[in-house]
């Protein structure tokens, strides 16, 4: 039988499948903070509002960002859950271009999440997310920037009168 902590942590990473802001926020305390590591990525911590905006931004570019647990460590003593996970991006077709092969748009990442829970174990007080810094900087951020540029061009084209 799994603990409430364990179930909450897995629901959080499963929410990346659809990038549901409502699901993420329903699992977090009002004062939850999401911290990205390592610090060399220079990604600022996010409170709930900033995290919701971050997820909303991803949803404009991606249909989903499925994250799958490889290993879960549930610590009753520290009231934390550690999840080692992998992911694969599913960019929206309209933001992709043929300058990058289709298989490269399906970025595969690896993460470590450390969830600190409230007393009930049903809400997350803090998320510490370790990303593969080299691959994130070299690949994922470049794909996202390209997708944003493609989206902006498409939206710009729509605003041009016929």
C-alpha cells in the first residue's frame, strides 16, 4: 500500500501528461515553491502563480510533456518523496518546422524531483527539481525558443490582411 505522499508525488508528475495547471495547483499548498537545480541553469524559484504561468507557457507549445517515474523513494521520517524520472516532449505540430528532424522534437529528459509534503501528505509544500543541465541548456531550451519563434511567425501571418 502506498502512502498519501507517494500518491501525491506521482499525481504531480503525471500532470505533465496534459500540462493541467488546475491539477498542479490542486496538489500544492498555497505557499508551495518550485525550485530548479542546479543553480547553473539560472532558473528562478517559482511560487504557485509563477509555476502556473510557466505551465501555461509550456502548454502553448506542447500537447504534453509526459514524465514517467523510474524509481520512487518515500520517506516517512523526512515527509518527502524522491522521484527519479524521464520525460519526452510532445510539441504541437503547428510550432514545429522541418529544419529539425521529427525525432529531435521529441526531446527526452531526465529529472530528480524531491517533494516535501504538508502534514497530511496530500499537498506539496516544496518541489526541488533537478534537471540535466547540459541537455536542458543545449537542447530543450533551444527547441522551446525555436517553437516560440515559429508560433510568433504563425500568429503574425494570421494578422496580415489578405
